[in-house]
């Protein structure tokens, strides 16, 4: 067994690719390394094709805490389930299935295993290249290889495979996958409202860089002398059934009626053969109408949008809501505000803690007139929600005082529900009074192509704006783009072809831009800009100033007071700095109740700023064995004046000095204990002949609501 490896440079950064050392029982295995981040990808397939209508490809991208030198923090100390990051990366890698969709349907499994993570280089793009190499080096037939890079724009400069630090200041996060001869395979992008020309330039640069990776994989394949296995080709519909369907008038009726007729005419045919024959004819008719007659199945021309209707402020109690209808796609979006703490997410692999805006996307079965199960969020819902979130996140201000949760529920679906969610989410955010920098709209563009008989050269193609579900199913591309009137915020391109020329991508961007502006005009007629104020039913945030000396009393033992406040009113507090807390209330009435609670808690804890070294008159409130409890001013919480500080002589009980409750004595103030904030007072030092200044104190609040610090107290001699 030979150990093969190669190395190539992408913008002066070395990427290494190796195979033949690890996981040798797999059909194909490869290790990709960039910096000190390494990912191993394995590919295994069955030998017989399946009769499934769908490509039986399973991709699992799994993050291991050990790869980052960490231990999982759950109570079992092991990886549990799959994270959103793992699922979304698996979906991206799964788009490699299109490279053998047209050839055969054999069950495959691609498993990506993180070996090491340096916290500098992201492993997700490495996993795409590893999957490509593993398939290319195996005997599994496919139409690859492909190469993938991440493209960023830092300080106006295009950066290939930027580091995590560079990505923090990048205005673009673009993943480009391409095939040989600069054929685009997959695009996925998040952008800070980047201009169209800059976005197109980044795509071209990324595609060019992927060719170095492809050449490296091809070199390994050539050195190893890989021979692909011979398998049964993808099912081809029998000509006699196809011809019968073509002559059958029932082609324009429902599918079931046609299939019943075919079963009678071809009783020996398998149900799968009849179904695929019907799909073959339907697909040909559908595509020929578009290519030859420029007609779509719903009567629109190639660049027309479906009818769009928008509504906002659907329900009074919601913080923000909108209903977006585009043709037969209907989406209800709602906005909910919550405290900042509710959005904290930790990622052990990248060792980062980040604040995020939450997005939930629901696709119930009734949206497509089905009776399927209603379960947890599946991979498709997670992917659609992530795309819509990426579309809207760049326009939301970073200093917004709440966590924003946007929920998108698809009530009707016939194409482009994720882009409808971006439109509805934009309207809902503005309805909620979120000061977004600009409205966002999204649209899906489809593609129908015609290749020559050999299937190699592209002869003709048509781009379709705002595609239907059937146009996605029978078409060759699902191109989703969202952005503002100025630029692009998100992009996702899925293909059913082994790559298309860059010029088609550029035309699709141009066509989507024109449609996006038209949609924004319609949305602006409903709500053109964010509401100036949030709704009265929305949450409230205030700040509280708590001096260090009063923090212990304010919090209570074990933060008992804060827990009691949250249980009683639903209000939560978070510490901003040493003396400032942020108080979040879900409603204004809850905030009012919380203010009363805090006022009641601190009503007897009034204080002024005391002058270090000054002498004050104290009133004895209680006699204890260890000393006397004294108050320097009314409403003050009594503090202990210890026996050791009562007199120059050593005493065991205050009664030895004849002290009584209610008696006034002079004490000297020496600041507060830095550990617990208690006052440090002494009567003993006053018995020395030192000159003293006597102070008389007035009342003043120590804990201030509303974020303003307390003013210095006034003292009179």
C-alpha cells in the first residue's frame, strides 16, 4: 500500500493532501491539512444500485472536542447528537451527489472526521476537498473531482481561505466549489451588503483558486492509477412506455390517472419504471416549452415575478409580525425580543463565545397538502432557516439591546420558501421597530439547459426568475440570492449538473438583482422603513448602578434576591461592569413591578458618600457580646462596631463602658473592607489627642435605576 501525498499553495498558504495511510478499509480516504487543522474524510458505497427516487447519499460531518484539545462540558463528557454547524456543513458537502446523479443510484456514505483543529483555520472547507479527494481516489464512479475554497474580503482585498481572525473583519464569507475548466458547482455566501461587482469578482477569484486543488487531486489519482468499478447505469425509461405516454392525452391530467392506464397496458412493468417514464416525458415537455417557446407552466415569461402581497402587524401582542405571499408560497414571520443572555452560544471547537440572532424555520406538512409527521427541526428546515438568517443579519445593528428571534412558518409552499422568509422576516423586523439599515428581499432563479448528444458541450440555456416547485424539480439549478437595494447579503446555489460556466452565474446574479429591486418596491408600499418605536407590549431594558459596598446586600446570599426577582416578575439582570447591571423585563408592567421590588429591597439601605478619616455621630441600635450595632444616619443598615474598636482598653463586653441603646457616640470612618464592603469604624482612635472634623449626614439613595451614577453627597460641618 502506497502512501500518496501532494501539496499546493493557495495565495501563499500551503494546503496538503494525503491518502493511503489512514482508514484503508474504506473505498476512499483522504486527509486534508491547512496550517495545523487536519480533516480525514472517508467514502464507502454499496455495489448494487437502488430503485430509490432520490440519491441515497449520506454525509456526516462530526466535530470532535478532542481535536481542539477540549473535553465536552455535558455531564456525560462526550459528544451528544449533532450541532447546527455539523448539520449545515454536512448539507454543503452533500451537494457533491450531483456529480453522479445522472449515472447511477448506489448508496454512499461520506464521513468527515476532525483530526486536529488549530483555532485559526476552519475545517469545513477542508472537509469538502477531502470528500472530493476520497471519492476521486476510490473506485466509486463519479464525475469529479471538485475543489473548494473560502473567499473573504478584508480591507477591500480578496483573501483565499482566510483565518478565523481575518474572517472577523471580513465583509464576505463565500464558499466556492468548482469543477475542472472553471465550471461552478456550488456557491454559498454571507455578505455585509457587498456591492454586486465586488461580489462577482470574488466568485471569479475563488473559482480560479479551486483549479489548483483539482489539479492536486488529479495528480494523486494519476499516480495511484485509480480504476473505477463498472456498475449498472442509472435507470433509463423503456422507449415503448415513453412513446405511449407521449401519445396519451392523459398526459395533461393527473399523474395517477395516467399511471393506471399504463399499468393496464404494461402489466409486467415495475411501478418504478412507470413512475420514471412519466417523469421523463413530463420533464422533456416542460423543458422544451421553456427552451423553444419561452413559456412557463403558469403562463409567465422568463423574468416575471408571481403576484406578491404583504401584510404587517398581524397580531397586537406580538413584538413584530408580517405575512408575505408570493404566488402559492405563503410565509408568516414573527419577531420576539428577549434578553442578551438568551443568545449566548459556545462553540468548543473554535473556542469562541458569540452572540447571535436566532432564527427558526418551520415547514409543516400541510404547507404542501401532506399528512407527514410533525417532528423536531430537520436538516432541510435548519438549512433554510440558516440561509434566511444570513440574509438578514448584516442589516441588524450590532448594538441592539435585545436578542432577536425571528420565526418563519411556511403556511403554503410552491417554490422559494426560504427567500419568502427573508422578505417576510425583513418586514417583521421593521414592524417590530428594529432599526435595520435597509430592507432585504430575496428571490430564487432557476435554469434549464440543453447539451449536445454527448452531453459535454452546452448548446442553449434559459434562466427563470422566481421559480415554482416544479421548475426547481425539473430544472437544473436553484439559485437563491438575497440583499438590499444596494448590494448582496446572502447567496446559495445548488446545481443538478456537474458544473456550469461562470457567465451563467453572472447572468443569474444580474437577473436576481433586477427581481430583488422589484420585490423591494412592493414591500416598501406596505412598510418602507422601521417603525420609530417598539410596540408597547415589547420588552424594556434599564440599567442599575449598584456600588460595590452594596452589591452583597443587593444580590443577597447566593444571588437569592435576583432569583426571587426573576421568579416573581420574570425580570432578569446581567452584570455589565463592576457597578452596573442591565435589567431586562419582558413587558413594561413587569419592569414597573421589578422597580417596586428593588425599591422595597433597598428602602432601608440609604447612604451617602462618606469622607475617609472624618468623624461622624453614630447612634447605638443594639448591644451585642462582640460590640455594638450603630447607624450613622437614618434608614441605614446597622453595622458592627467591634469591642476592639470601642476603647483603648481591652474589654470583653460593651457594658463595661456603660454604653446603652439609643446613645450617641463619635466614630471615625476608615472606608470599607474591600472584600465584603462593610464599613470600617473606630471609636478607639478618637481617644488620642488628634484633631478631628465632625460631620453631619443627610439621606441619599445609593442604588440608582436608569443608568445614572449617584452624585457625591453634600456634607455640612
